[in-house]
DNA sequence: TCAATTTTCCAAAGCGCTTTGGATATCTCT
DNA sequence: AGAGATATCCAAAGCGCTTTGGAAAATTGA
C-alpha cells in the first residue's frame, strides 16, 4: 500500500492525504479523520526512503562503534548505551543505523555516511585523546555529539560526559580518609580520553595529600576480568602492596576481587576496592547493598540524553553545541573499609 | 555532489555515469576509468535513499533486539553478535538498522519495518518457545533469519543455532564420567528456547545414567554474576550439595566461582564447573589455559554467518530456508576434576 | 444577493537515482 | 563500399513521497 493507492481508495488526491497524515492545517477535521482511519485500516506507512528523498532528511542517526583492531573488542557498555539512545529515537520517529568499524577505516565511514546522505547526524563513541574524528566531522558539516570528550580538540562540539576527573578524585580522597596510603589505579587504555581524566583525578588527590605516585601501582589496559585479576595479583605480591585499588570497570573489579580472595585476603578489610559502575543491565553491583563501593553513572541514561541532544542540534542548527557534564555518585558498598594497621 | 552534477562535470549523461559506476558492460573502459576517477576525486557516493527508491531495495537489514520489560536487560552477547554481522554487511554494502524494543511492541516494529520498506530483511534475536514473531514475519513476507530456534514453530524458516542440547548433554556426561552424581544446572530464563534445549540435554544425560533429576539443583533466571553467586551459595548450603555445576553463561560462572571460593572450597577440586562460553570479546575465559571447562561457540562467528545466510536468502528468495546447527566445542579448563570422595 | 474571504482540495514538479528503449558512431565482413 | 553487427552513449520515465501554486467550493459581510 502506497500513497497513491491509499488516496485512490479514498477518492482524494495524494496531496490531501499526505497533508492529513502529516498534520497540516489545510484539511478539514472530517477528511483528516477519514484518512487516518483508512491509513490504520490498510496499515499504511510512508516509505522512509521516498519521504527522505522528498524532504531531504534521513530520519536516521548513525552510531559508529570503533572496534580496537588489536583486540577485536567491542565496548561492553555499548549495548546499554544504545538501549538508552534507542528509546529516544523511537520516541522521535528516528532510526538508528549502526556501523562497527575498525579504527583504520573510521574516517571513510563518516565520509560515506555523509555523502550518501544516510543519516542526519552521528554519535561518536569512545573518544580518544586528540581524536581526529571531531575535526573531521566538523569539517564535513555532519551534525554530531560525542559520548565523552576529547582533550586537545579545539573546535567546539556537543558532548555529554561523566566528570571522570572529579569522580576519581573523590574516590581517592575517600580512600585516603579511610587511612589508605598505598592506592593503586587500574585504568582503561591510555589513549582513551576518559582514562586520562581518571588518572588526572587520581593524581590530583594524591598530590593534595602529599603522596607521590608510584608507577608500580598504576596500570592501564583493556578492562577485562582477567586483566583486573592479573594486575591485582601482581600488585599484591609486591613487597609494599597496595591496601586499596581504584578500578575502572565493574568487569575488571570482579577480577580484582578474585585475586584478593585467592590470596586469602578479605575485600573491604585487607584491601579496599572502589570501581566505576556504568550500571550495565547484565552486571549489577549487588541487589540492595552494593558489593563494591563505586562511582556510579548510568550509561543508559547517558544514551537517552545524548541522543536527545543530537536531535536538538539537528532541529536547530544555529544553536551553539550543548555540553553536559554529569557528576557520578559515590555510593558506598561493602568493598571499602579502614586501612589495615601495619604491624 | 550528486549524479547530475557529476555527469555534467564529465560531459556525459547520467545514464552513462550510473552505468559506469555500477559495472554495466555498455560503457567503454576508457570512459569508465574517467568516471571512476572523477567519482573518487569529488568523493561522490550515490544517495542511499534515491538508490533505494529507484531499485526497490533498502540495502539494509533490521536487527530487532527484544528487551525484557521486566528487567530492562539487554542481552550481553548482543554486542559481539552484531560486530560479526556488521562485518558481513560492510562487505556487501548493506547497512544495519537497529531497534531495541520491549516485548510488547515487537509486532508493531516488524510491521513498521515492512510497510515503511525500511529493510530488506531482519534478524530475529533471542527466540522464545513458540515465538510468535516467526509466524508473524512469515505472514508479512519479510525475509528473516533467526539466531537460535523456536520450538513449536511449524513454518519453515532460516536459523542458525548452537546445538545446545548435545553440548549440555556432553558436558553432563563429562561430569558423570568424572564421578559426579550431584550435578546442578544453572539455566537461562525458562521461556528462552536455548534454555529449554539445554535442560533437555542435561536431563537426557541424567536419564541415560539412571540419575533422577533433583529440582533443588535446577535453577533458571537471568544470567548475571549475582544470580550465579546466589544460586550457588544456596545450593552449596544444602545437606546434599552438588559436586558439579553446569552454568549457562560465563558471567554467571564468575558468580558461581565466587560462591565456591567464599565457602573455602576449590573450584575444580571440591566443586566442578562447566559453563557455556560465547567467546565474548570483553569476557575471555582465560588466556592460554581456559579458566573454566566450557562448551564453546563464538557468537561473533554466528553473527557473521547468520548475516550471510540472510543476504543469501534475500538474493534468491526461491531457495528453501537454510539452517545451520553448530556443534559447540567442549574445551577442558581448570574448573573440572574428579568428584571428591565421600568420607 | 454578490463580491470578498476563507476552506478545502488538487495537478504537477521535484528529490537523486536506475533502467528502458532508442539513437548514433564504429567495426566487421564480403 | 555498403549492409549488418556491435559498441557507446543518451533522453525520459518512474520509484513514493512532499510541497508549491492554484482552483473550486463554502462561508461571510453589507
């Protein structure tokens, strides 16, 4: 069923039917009702492609998911993020189109989306330091919004980020106040922007308390259970082992806990742990009482909100880019406690 | 840059340029080269929408991700699955469009995709027992392929599935051969088709060895770390605790291990564990030596392959639906060992 | 009652591509 | 050299929608 057939069925012109369906005023309430009724009956929906051609809009947003070509790893937060974004799109009649692409071909993909006019805008995932995608998109003139930020980018752009710096600074402070002096940082990959900010927050807290950072206690890498386990195991074997560990993801925190318990130590007593918690749907941090003390910020909410920002930016292109900085909650769970006394 | 402008630039007709770019024979090698060169120089790509309108194809595949409205949970395997599927689409010039939808509105979404002609076909995720989506899609005439199967569906359809039944049967046999007699099953949600098949395999092995199933040792639910932990904790507290646990996902296996170790027991010695491993990129089962003995089947490969099957089916609609049944590997890791002697 | 509005509807152009049905130029063969 | 084949290109229609510029019908005002 297409517009032509529908309008013939109704004995009306395509114009009138189109207008009735799109809420234009120049059609009487009576015929509008008749048209809507018929559209429902025949299960008519305008072809996205035809509509897009006619209006010049794509009614679609692109999500370009970078995949580390080294590790072939897709970001585990990604599922929940797009679940949030998808809600927003559904509400606004937009489609989400997804490209998963290894880091090399990224520029190509953005160019393609632009020149094929496949999307009205894109969401940038996993920004790195000095991310070249941002100037690229800016130059292409393709509206975009970034989940996170990219230090070193000079052009203004729309972003939504968790205040990773302050979150990790507060977390470190909290551990300091509990008496911890040997505090380790298990960070994400160095070139990811968020990792950089988290380290800044961590270092800033150490500095504020006249603690000098120890590179033996600062790790970074992919955030897997195994890497959390391995790093913790190594660090606990040090002569001057850390009494507290700051961890970048709940997944690696599981590994941290395992290494602690394997050594016969008790988390929250012998070793304190704070992790960042993205509130992933398949990885809850406990039921009522959180297992881990955590800096918490829902990545699904972030998806919802950032999608809204992008749609806003598309709707009024003249407005300056919005930016949102979310403060993570610091929620106290069972994984932190006072630093053990030295004997 | 559009076709018209490009062809004017070249002093050729749109027809010729279009043909040159699409590999039609009725254009001389010389002009074809000239056209391709110019297209590259001007970064020309045909508008997807216009092309789609003209050809009647969408060059897009829909993925409808059901989200349990109860738990708001997105399937954690989903990221890796679409990473695989995405590879295939990229190779064939298809786009992936994603809808995340709660179970109630699903029918609507499929209808919408069909009548708006937004996609050439869809992948069905997370099939349940007697899944009504399959007859629906069949009736709509929208090509589709299912990741998994749906017991009880009578219409023929294309699917790709792991042989969950035989995998869990073999795993149970393996535990039996190690001397285990109290074997627990931590399954996924009951109404998911794969959970049903896994239980079948488990029960069939028990029956073959004259073991009668004990409902106290059979759990099912969302597969989270916490649920694995909770269930194991409870079962280990039973007077007649299991000596082996069969687990449906690596995530919940982490919880299983935690509950075991928390009780001061050693996994692989006091309690054996076998889990299913989807080979998720962010959750590796150990580096070289697997941590868990596991039934293993890469969900990313599944995505790649199933996408290919769907594109095939779209390319020749007359062919009968393909079906692929993958056998999971049974890989032996450190989590299984002979049943402990009774004292 | 009749001109001036206002409502309500329509025909046709256009969005950017593919494809049909020629037209023209170039070869081939005898 | 000239007819038939073949290679090369083009104009125009059509895909399903929106939207512009009117036209016809209904309503209003004096």
